[in-house]
């Protein structure tokens, strides 16, 4: 009898749910990873998770597979969720639904302990998303060995201890370093390594971001050419975030990005599989504008795409005569219009006219100019303005402020002279509206939102001290003391950053500083700020919804006349939110997913009054007014 010869299979990425899945480039050019079971990728899914509606969550997963998702991404990184418990329960639930369980899962979390929960109850061979070098080689090797022990494939983010890779050179350098460690030290199969070289947002209006897509495409080509066996993936929706609220435009950008990315070697991506139009079906005029942006073909690419986007939902165009009617309005209305529309043609002339109507040049900034920026913030928050428009508005604001600066310099020079004559010191920083220290917290390498805040505040005559990413608390506190900061801002995108912000607030409390603390970033929320951060720090704490609102918040905090009332109103609102948390913590109606236990130090006994239900409805934006609030201020309890 001839000896049996084992068959050698080709080296390919092999995954499985109930059914095997092989990424064979001869058969499968691109793997759709469904993003709708990710709390950051779907508002509908997040709402179901918060409510503990597992039937709805399961229905969303089933629909994703039906729409063409070949892998399902599972992510529950939300500050007030017990992510460990939800990950375990939902993975177990999915195992009972054959229509979903047949495909591989991508267990996705910024907390590796949550990833392990998913690994422990996921059948077949899944993908871990993700590990990186941001905490150093030792932590990277430890996590990689755990992933290997569970038999999973792994996504490696292009982060290191210096931060997030944005340039082509940094993307290739970090991925190459990670590949050598995984293959040579951990003995990881090269075909089980999936690199994510960071798909970053283009068309923000910031020049440095214009090459982000080009950098990704070129890095992908080099990675696939030089690191044998590996794969490249990414979160495709990140590229179009500038145009949130304009779904048709975003979908066209995603389709065009995939067309060029796949050509360079992108073979996997987190997408909404049911909402990717055919590349050939995109309107040719729109496609050219989109590709001009993605490939950074010329300097006006962002401006032209933005102008086109503003016409997409309009049926007709106004006549030139109608468009110029705003010039007949008052100077205050004209300045507001210029800021909201991002028009700089007349802003210098109008600012000078306004200056002559006000007693001090600063009053022009605090009056009509800030009124315009408030409108910008409201429109952006409602999804009615796009990020590049906000940047344009900030630059118009900078141009207006530049008209006023010489007059403020004269005013401050006179004040300094009087101070000198009186024997008092006069600081150079008096030229600014205030000093703002901003940083991305330790463990987080994301900085796009932080950078936009710095641009917007800088355009509004604030002195901005940008400390960069991965900043430990001591570095932030030292910078505040050294620069005599008026406000400090913390930014973070990943869920572990929430814990770091709480730690930072506690460290700040131990100092003599009581300057306002601003909290912002995609993973932050007003509820988390109220429940976990505000109790840790006795100074003012404010959650800022987005970059465009930073000017309004900072100016309110530094307004000598109104700051006290502003802080009191914020504290009243946060107190209501904490009472909501207490109610949920002790109510039989508590959604099992909310991780509020341990958030608060509660008196004993706790008296819960029935009307607290009304404050609950208000806090979750479902109508009804808070029973204790009268005429905008909280009455004594």
C-alpha cells in the first residue's frame, strides 16, 4: 500500500463561522465587513443596545448578512455600557441564529479585555480588531500571543508610541515593524495578519489632510508588495466624515475610495454593504469632483466638492439679485451671513463698519461675530453644515478678527502703560482672548478633532497650546501651570480614553488649579461627563459636542459677567443627569447593559420620588420638563 500523502493547502486567510470562508484572491477580491453591529457605526444599533433590545440587535445583524456582509464587526465601546457583558451575551445570541452564525465575526474593541470576552464565546475562527504598538512592543507581543492562542486572525492598527500614522512613510514603517515582530517573534501566520493603515478624513478644509487618501493608497501598495501574505483593511466611512448628513455624497466617496483602494491592494474593509453604489453608476460630474479630492489633484478640489454638495438637495438656484439681498441688511446681519456662509469678500469692510458702531473692538467679537459662530455651531451640530464649511467659517472669523487686532493692540498698549505707571506688570498674553491648553489623553493617538478645535480657537484670537497626542496627566498639568492657562481641553476617540479623562480630573483636583475642564471627542458624552468626570473635579467641567461649539463654550467660561451663571446652568443640567443615573441604577426598568453601578457614591437610604420619571424623559430627549426646574434655574430642593 502506498503511503498516504497529505495535501498541502495554499497559504490563504481562512476564517469560519458555521461555514468556512477563504480569502482567495482568485475568487474574492474584497471582503465586506458589516459595520452596522458597531455602536459607532450605526445610531439605530446603538439605540437598541442602550435599550437592551437584543431582538432588534439580532435583526440588524441578520439584515447585514442578507445585504452582503461576509464578516460581521461587533463593537460595544460606549462609555456607559458594560461592554464585557454585552459582548458575551450578544456573541452567544448570534450563535443561535444560523443566518448570522454562518459568517465569521470581527471582535472589535479598544479594550483588550472586551476582545477576550468575545474570543471566549465565538465559534469558528474570527478576527480580532485590534492590537497596535502604541503601548510598546511588550504589550503588543503579549496581546498577539493571546490572539494566537485563541486561533484568531488579527487586525493591526498603524499606531506606535508616537501616535497615529498619517504619512505614507509612517504607515509603512509601523506596519513593517509590526509584521517582523508577529512573524519572527510571535510566529504568527502571515496570512492571518491584517493591517489597518488608518483611513483618515479628507476634505476637511485643512491643507495637511488633503493627501490622506493618497497616503493610504500608496502605503497599501507598498505593504502588500513588501510584506508577503498579509492583508489590508480599514474603516471606509472615516474618509467621508467631513460630509456627515449628506448620505448620497458619502456613499459616492466610499465607492470611489474602494475602487482605487482595491486596485492598490485593499482586500477588506468595514462598510455598510447595502449602501455602496456601483462605481460606474455614480454621476460622472460628481465622480470627477470626488476623485479630485481623494487623489488631491488640485488645490480647489475640496472647495469645488463642497460647493457641489450644497446643490445636491436643492431643486433650483437663486438669481444673483436674490443672492445679493443680504448686503442690504444691518452690519450685524451681514457679518452673521458671512460667517455662516463662509464668505470673506466683504467681511473686512463690514467688520470695520461694525467697529465704528461699538465702544470697544472686543465688543464686535463678543457680539455679532460670536453670534455668527453660534449659528455655525448649531447648524453643524444638527448635521446641516459640513466640516469644511466650519473650517471656512473659522477662517472668515480669523479675517474679521485680524481687522480688530490692531485696535485691540492699541487699547492694550494703553492699558499696559497705565499698569506700568501704577507699578503693575503687564503680560504679553493680554493680547489674546485667553490661553487654552489642549491634548489627546494618554493611550489615545487620535488628533483630528483636537486639531480642528485648535484651528477654530486660534482663529478666534485664543492662544492655543497644543500638546499633541498620548499626553499623560502630569504633562498636561505642567503645561497649564507654565502657560498660566485659562482653560484646559481633553480629547479622546477610544473608550479607554474615558477612564483616562476621569483619572486626569482626579489629578487636576489634587492641584491648586480650578480652571475650566473641557471634554470632547467621538466616544465622550454629556451623560458620562456628568456621571463620572464632574464629581471628580471641583472646577467647572463642560462636555463640548463638537469642534464648532468650542468657541462659544470657552468665551462663556471666560466672560466675567456671565461665567458664573453659565457654569451654574451646566452644573444644574449635570445634576439632573446624575439623578437619572441614580434612578436607572435602582429602578427595575434599568436596561441590563448600562454600567452605572459604582459610578456614584450614594447616601443611604436613597429616596426615589415618582416624578423622577419625568426628568428621565427629559434627559433622554423624549419630552416633558424637569419637575424641579423653574424659569431656567433650579429651585431649592
